[in-house]
C-alpha cells in the first residue's frame, strides 16, 4: 500500500508544496538544494539504467528525481511570489493615498461579524493632499462595514486610505471603507458582466423556493453563503461540517453526473466527456475560482482524460497532479485554509479511509462502511490543521457527516431539478416545490441541531501548537506504518 501511494507525482507535489510554503526561506537556498538533488537523482538513474538487479534502486532514483523537480518548482514559485509582491507600486507614498481605483478579483465574502471582505487589483491611486494621481499596481485587501455584494470583474473607486500589510501573501496593502465611500464603475469586460447577470438570474430562480430554504440551496449551488441563516451556519460549524457548504468535490461530482445524464444521446464517450467538461468549466466560471472547487474540477478533467487515453487513474496520482496544476497557476493558494483542508481531506479519504474499512469489513453494509471510512479518513487527516486553525475539535463530525452529506446531496439534486421547473409558469407547481424544499430544509436543520448539541473539545491556546504537532505525527505514522503491517499480516 505504501508502494502504491508513494509515486513520482505524489512526491513531486509534496516537494512543490513544501517549497511554496517555506517562502520565508531565501530562494537561492532552494535553488542550490534542488539543483544538487536533481544532479544526484539523475546520476543514480542513469548509472542504474538497464541493470535488472538494481531495479528497486532505479525506482528510488526516479522518486528522488521527482522530489527534486518539485523542489525546483517550489523555488521558482518562491521567486514568482516575491516578484509579484515587490512589483506593486503607488504614484505617491502609501500614507498619502486618499482614493484609488481597483478591480474586484474575487467575489465578496462576509466575516463572522457581518462585514464584507474584498480583494482588489489596483489600477490607479490619488492623493488629494498633494494633488497627485497616477497608475498603481498591487493587490489590496478591503474591509467594508456591513453586508455588501460585489462580483469578480467590477471596477470600483474607493475613497479610503491604504496601509502596508505585513503578512505574507498576495495582498500588499489593506484598507477599510464604508459603503458610501465606494462607487461602482461597471465591469472590465462583457464576460464578467454576463457572469454577474447569470448569477442574478440564478438567484431569482432559487429565491422562489422561499427563505431560508433558498439560502441553503444557493450556498450549495454557487457557494453564496451570505444569506445562510446564522443558526444553521453555527450548527454546521459546531459539528465540524462547514465544509459541506463550501463548493468542493461533492458538488462538482453531482453536477458532472447530472450533465452526463442529460447528454445520454451522445453516442461516443469522448463526446459526452467533452460536453460535460464544457458544462463543468462554465459552472466553474459562474460559481467562482475557489481552491476546493478548482481542485475538484481539475481532478475530474485529468481523471476523465486519463481514462479515455487508457492511462493511470490512481486517485492519489490524480490528486497530486491537480495540486501541481493549481500551484503552477497560483502558488499563493497553498497559504489558504480552503486549499489545505481540501487536499488533506481527500488524501485522508484515499489513504486513511482504507485503514478504517479493513477491520469493519463484513460487519456493516457496504454503503454505510464507505461513508464511515470516508468521514473518519477526512476527519483524521484534517485534525491537526483544524486544531491549529480553530483551537477546537468537534467529534460529532464523524457521525454528522453520515447524515448531513446524504441529505445535502439529495438537496442539491433537488435544486438542480428545480432550475428547469422554475421556468414553467405554473403557480401550483411552484408552491408545491417550495413546500417540499421547506420541509427538506427543516430536516437538514434539525439533523444538524441534534449533532451540534454534542460538545466539542476546546484546546487551550498555549497547547494548540503542541497538540496540532502531536496529532500530525500520529496521523502521518498511521498512514505510513499501518498499511505496511496490514499487508504483512496477509
């Protein structure tokens, strides 16, 4: 089992990820280390080439070479990230900026306090004090008081000051403003205007099922969680099931399956795959470019292409390749909690889930066994990161996922069926569907409330680093040693 999961793609991705995460280290050190590793791996691979007795060593050389390539990619990404941060500029000193024009690069989100968070790409800046204006470049993290909605591609003029952001990330500056200090200047292109219009049409269709059922449905369809009732959000949070509301593999798989069913009339499999992929990419454009959603989309595209070319479709390889693709596109993603939780959860399902299945095989129905294994694997793999990020762990998540995941999946399927039905001008049909969605919503809310009553385990602040490290070591040890023992017993 270890041999199966320890592949060149997995090692390359892990080394690539480590190289990106250690961006605080001087990049030239990574170049030296990566170059030496590549030289050693290449030499060992060439020397042992064609010698049957040294086949295991030849494989080791290939693995080392893969890790070396990952380190090289990580070093190059460090340079990219440093260059992107250093390339930001303003026409005046940052303390003198009073107004700026920027473009929204990510759909607005809400903080737990109900304020709006925006990520903007600067175009120009103005200082009314010195009567100076000019072009500007860089990324700004803007906090707006209250619930305000903005979409990707919108151009805004903001009357607010800028401040340097000391944290490592794409954002070079931070800013705070009131809604009255922001003027909307339209969209940068027709594609973004079309996207905003499409999301508005979807919002109107979903809203016909009635609040609060519509809020949950919109969160599951396009990831818009701003209108989800606070009590339901809190219940998902206290059961460790908040990931269900984040667009990920579950939502992409359901959408891809629905698209494949609708395309049954296409005779050739590659035609169905191409058309379903086009629908999936359009959905990605409509929903937004969240790391978990991107990961799922890339995995489906890579896995589907590999199947039609009769290539290796081992899930861990596909997961690693999708991670490499995402980091090549945007290495800053590795610092986001969404990216980290998404990859850890799926890796836990693939690696640790099998450890749960083995002792329970035959004692539980297969469907229940698979659900238990997936839930336990994801919870175990993400436990160190959850403790580190939130300072708490909710054990009820192990059981909550067995109930909430099937319920929300059925709710999502019902939502996809509702979209075409909403176009039928029949009031009685709409009322019946709204009543059904309301009842379905109450079942989900009541189920989440039952599991939310199970207390979580709060971790003292000073113990968080130690406990996170200990659980990380325990999970890594289980992933490496237990499969070996299981194979040796056979």
